C-alpha cells in the first residue's frame, strides 16, 4: 500500500490517493481518495477485505503500523 499527495486549486485543499498494488497481478487492486487519516485508510482496507492478503508492505506511515499490528507487515524504505 502507498499514498500520493495532490491538491485541488490550492495547496490548502490537499487530497490523498491511497492505493493497493498486487505485485503478482501487476495491477492496482483498490484505491480511495480522501484526507490522510485513519478513516481513509479504513475505507481502503474495507475494499481489500475480499482479498486474502498474505503480506502487507508500506512506506512506514505510522497509521499503517498501528492498523496492521499482528499481520505480516513490512516497512520498506527508499534507497534514494
């Protein structure tokens, strides 16, 4: 899972795209737009509930870690 930031009209009107990418299918399997909040993350996780997710990989945003506690969860860091 990851998220991308953008804005509509002015930087004070931030919008976030949260998405889940399946490395086997090489496709985005779910996405939601909203604020960078737990509520938006929960909407994405709700869409993913129909899949049998075995491993979660994220960029380490603390909300991911707190929500995915107990799951096979990996925090990946960019080498850039």
